[in-house]
C-alpha cells in the first residue's frame, strides 16, 4: 500500500517534492506522485527525477501535452482516472 501520494499541481510544488521524497525514503515510507496542470513542468528537474527513482510517478497525459508537448515524458503518462485510483490506494494525500 502506498503510504503517501503527492499530488503536484504547480511547478513550485514540484520543487517542494524533492526534500519530501527524500524524507520518505529515509523513513522507509512508500510514496508516489501524480503531476497535473503546471506541475508537469517540474519533471524537467533531474534532482526531482532522482528523488522519484523507484516510486510510482504519473503525469496527467492531457497536462503533459499542454505544457511539455515537445519533450519526452520521463514518467508514466496517465489519466485522471489513474489519479483517482492512486488516491484510493494511498493512506494520505498531500497536495503541492
């Protein structure tokens, strides 16, 4: 079971996720992230991608095409239905 799902909706929220993801790893907590709206822009950050290594990370396909269409998505592309499933399996949801 996923302990924490980080729901990233802004680029600034994506920057906040780096230390939070590292803290989850240190504490041995399972986590995942769903990126939507402008939050997908944060996926251009190598530090963020390194912090997400091994965790389930999904970008909203529609948001990706809107904000980053010219780039290859470095994480799984999914729908808001995938987001709903992730929310349903997480013990806690943290919005960034």
